[in-house]
C-alpha cells in the first residue's frame, strides 16, 4: 500500500494525523538534517500502522516535505 505523507520537522511533539485513506500529516521533533527526520517518520509510521520498521520504505521525496511511502 502506498501512502502520501506531509512531514513537518522540528515540531514540539511527535504525532501522526490521518487526512484521508492515503494521505497523512506527520510531525516529528527531529530536525530535517542528515536523514534524522526521515528515520523518525519511519518509526512513527511503524507504531501507527503496527508494522516493523523494515516493512516501511520511502519511495520518493527523500529531501522533500512531501513523501511517498510503501507499506508492505
């Protein structure tokens, strides 16, 4: 399943908000440097969907706020 995520790094709290079936907003405390925010987003999505981190991959948007993830 593919989902579209809008990432907001540097937030005060870590949270995931569902917009619709395939779109999500994710706030992470981690800064958008050296892939730290991407790692935090994967951890949050793993908890939200109850999946191991290894089953979540970034398909596109590695350096963008708008990302596409593949959930296996």
